[in-house]
C-alpha cells in the first residue's frame, strides 16, 4: 500500500504530493487526513518532517525500490484539518487546480487573529464584603467601597461593574493590588448570532414523517446513499432538514447546511437558531476576518454543531461531521467561478465519503443532474408533494403575448394581468412582478439597421438606466445615451425590451395609487440592500415588488397572492444546453412565491412560447413532466448528464493569438483521439465573446465516460505547457 503525502502546506514550491510506502505495522492507522512523520530530502541532507496523507493507493508508477517508508503515524492526528487537506488533494485532481489554490479554498484562514476576552471580577473574601466596604468608607475611600458593595452579590463582568459602581479602571487596579478583588480572563468567540430561545420541534405532517423515516432507513440500515428531496415550495423541507440535523447532533456529530448566499437572510438562519440555539452559527460574506476565524476555531473545538452558510461553509472543520444539507441544490452558485472551479455538490459527496457524513440535497426544482442520478439509483429520490397546512399551490395561467399584440396591446402587461393587479390592490393584497432578465433585456438597438449598442470592452449590450446613462453590467463602463444610430444615423434607436426600472415606471403610471418597490442589482448594492428591501416588503410597506430573479429567494410573503412572470421565455434564447432547465426553475420558483399564507395564490405567466414544455410544466408545477421531456432531449443530443462534457475555455487580449491557439488545440485533440470517441465541437466564440477586453473561445469535449475526459485533459494540459503559442492565452477547464 502506498500513501500520497503532502508536506509543508505553507510553501508553494512543494505543490504536489509525494509517494511513500506504508509499512505493514502502520497499515491500520494510516488513513487520509492523518499526520505522518516522513524522511525527506536527498541522502546527505535527509531529515524527518511532518506531512499529511491525502490518499492511499495500491499502485504506483514510480520505481518501488526508490520509495521511502513512512516512519510513524502521529497518534490521534486524524484531525478535521488533516481530512480537509485530503479533500483539497481530491479537488486539485478533480478540477485541475494547483494544490496550493485548493488548500487556500479549503483552509482559508491560516492567519491567526487575537482572541477576544471577557474579564470577570470577584471579591477574594466575599464573606467579609460588608466589613471591607465599611472599612473603606471610614477611610473616605468611597469609590473602592462602592466596588466592594457592587460585588457583594457575586462576580460581575468588568464592563458591568465599571458602569454599576461608576468607577474608572484605575480603582479596579488599586483594589487588585490591595488583594481585595481578583480578575479572571476568559477567551470568548466573536459571536455572529444573537441569542435566541430554543423552541420545541414541530410536529411533522404525515407526508413529512414518511419522508423522514425513508431517509433514516436509507442511512441507518440501507446503502447510505445521498438523498435528493424534491419538495414543492412550502412543503416543509426545512422541517425535515431540522430533524435530520437533530439526529446528527444526538449521535455526537455536527452538521453543515449550505444555502445560496442570496437566500442567507437572518430569517432563514433564525429557523435553525430557534431549534438549536447557541450551537448554530452562520458564515456570510460580510463577516470580518476575526469573526470568520473564531467561527472556525469554535467549530474545530466542538463548541458549535451546526454551520449554516454559502458554498464556502462546506469547509467548516468539524471534528465529527455527520450531515451535509444542500438546500436549493439547483442553484448555480454552488459552482465556483474561480480556481479551483469546484462544484460544492460533488465536493460535498467527496467530503461525506472521506468523513462518513451523509448528504441531503433539497429543492423544489432539482437540477437535471441530481434528478438523473436519483432516477438511476445513485441517489435515493424522495418527494414532498403538498404544501404544509394544506394551502394550495398557486393556480397558474399562461398568457400568450402574441395574442395580446394581435389585439393591439403593445404594453408589457397583458389585459388579464393588469386586471388582476387592480383587483389585488383593491383587496389590499400584495403582488410580485418578476422580470426574467436572463437573455436580452434593457438593450438599446436601432430599429432601422438592427445595430445593438455594446460595451467597447465586453461583448455585452449596454443597459439603459433611468438617469439616461448606458451601463455595462460586467465592467461598469458608462456612457451617455445616444440620439442617433452610430452605424446608420437613423433616429429610430431605443429600448428593444425592458428592464426592471421601466417596469417600475410603467406600473407607477398604470396604478398611480400603488406603492411600488424595485429590487435588482442596482437597488441592492448597499450593505443590507437585499434583505432590507425584502423585509420592508414583507412588513407591508409596499403593494407591488418588481424585481429580477433575486425576488424569488428567501423570504415568505404571506400576503402575496399574485405573482406575474414577465417575459418568461426570454432565458430560452440563451445559447446553452441548460437554457430550458433554467427557464423551468425560474418560472416554477417565481410562481411558487404566491399564496404561501392562508390566502390562495395565483400566478400569471406571460410568454411568447406558450407551448414550450419548460413553460407548460412550470405553470403546472409538474417537475416530473419537465424532467421527462428534458432528459429525452439531452439523450438525443448526448448532453450531460447523459454523457459527460468538458469545456475548454480560452481567453486572451489578443484575438488572433487566441484563435490560432484554439485551432491548434483542436487539431491536437483530433490526434490524441483518432477513433473519434471523444466528441469535439469548436473552437467557437463563447456566449459572451469578450469581457474586459479579453476575447473568449471554447472547445467542448463530450464522452460517455467521465474518466476519459479527465485523461484527455491531462494530455491537453501537457500540450499547453510545452507549446509557446499558449503563452498569452489563459485556459480554464469546466466539467459538467
Ligand atoms: P420549503 O423549504 O419546502 O419551502 P418550509 O420548510 O419553509 O418549506 O415550510 C413552509 C412553511 O410551513 C414554514 O413557515 C414552516 O414553518 C411551516 N411548516 C412546515 N412544516 C411544518 C410543521 N410540521 N409544523 C409546523 N409548521 C410547519
Ligand atoms: Zn464592459
Ligand atoms: Zn442603425
């Protein structure tokens, strides 16, 4: 048996594992994540150092005669951190990043922060407090007497004491010198959650109970597979998560709950805090370095048991991790956009494998990848079909906008939706208008020649803001609005479709009595922007909330009885094999926001493609119907998850150099795969051809066997490293 060992995780120079033989006597103790003592260096300068085992294998390509042996496994060192190092090694192999980058992702805070302390002051001779105070009073040491009296009832923390006895720190110093008081210093963690009372668990509905016992069965005496829980919005997925977390804690273990950053509101976290109190903490992007450091320290020490957070919370160093829950598992934010470009869902499964933790995925609109795995039995698939408390799923109607045009209605609001909004306003109920902004909204184009105004640095159209500026949402470039077409000089230039600002404007004009709020990238930039708007709306401070896909997440709005989805099919026009999946998710999630309280809800879906299966299935909230159509389409075209795909993404400032390099790469791929079992497409421009002056191209490789793609990629990386034509080209790889 051989062990791959990573040494000295601080130095970039040693960015690869070294192979050692595991002696017979150590076989039992040597596991991934263990700290080991190993001989290191050439003969003359050989010394013994410490390393972490990242992987055990039975094979090696090295000369067995030259492989050294592990000297010792440091006892009791299979630490949380060590196992995370093993996870980083897996990530670096799987996603092709350097070990250092993977380690920085997994163990991000290496720097140590000073501890925050709390000082408690007590009387050394509490029994004679009264006599001591009286003696001070006699000597006219009134301040000292006040301190002694304040402490007569028991120890106090320093700050309270100073306030209560109204004395400065110098008095306490004197009293300490005189031996009258003592001070104990305890280290406390920077807390990020307020204290909340623990509440009793919910009583589960019959359906929830059934799902829960199926999960427990799978995990205690079944195969222990990851579970995919498909639960309609409002079915109580969180309630099921909570019970399973309680199981993990009862076993003396810990749990991680991943949720998309955008849904990470105090309201969400509070649901866990209510049940598990101070054992819960959460990570979010606004924590300071010290706060983050303390969260990790508390987790490692076992002082926390539940961590709620976005993607990066997956790496919480719990000593006995038992459960990882991934809520809204279909969200794209679970894929990292920076190196290593890891997928938190896959990485969670690997961490679970390394540490014996169970995995639960939940969503109302599961990703096709997860649903496919559930259908094939890799995961256990379970479903919650009804909303808790019997509130009905919203009725959803599809409005064909082509018919509106024929009637002569050129507005963005169909007659039906306008009437329904008016009705809700009269009844003092709330409305959400959801604008699908994926695709092409807010663009300025010439109606005479079709010219679209784009950012000069990025291949994206500029978006018109109400202040008249045209803005690039990728790089922030701004310019003045133009009156004539820069290409043909026509004055027929203007907005092709609309953005959230225009919807807000139109709604304001149509319903002057309504209070309208808007939520999009621009209004949520501020620190608390996103949750502040949602909180205000949920408190009834507006009648209508207009927004992009952001409004789909997080809060419950019991008074929202109507959801309008504008331009529902816009995202279908994206040049990506996942566009139908995204469209289904967006519409179904948006429609699911209506009628979550006691009032029945309704959704109106406006579209130009009323017969598309993504639209009809979303309107019916029928995930199975959507899945059947979608998987049939992907089978025919051999798209993931039916086959595996590797995108080779090239970027360069120099367009010609990029094009040349990518052409060479394609020719090389055809050479390493003469039989053509690898299906290669491209090079072709990426969906966005240029960002920040960098041109972008892509080659797609597909193969039924994911291993073949990993092999091809290793060859391609070698080719790129040796070939000077790639000097000014950045290549990234992306699996799906
Ligand atoms: P989901 O995450 O599936 O959309 P939630 O877990 O948010 O659903 O549940 C929807 C609402 O129903 C929440 O307000 C929740 O508190 C309530 N709820 C669900 N199940 C129960 C239960 N068993 N007992 C009490 N309330 C429940
Ligand atoms: Zn730009
Ligand atoms: Zn023109």
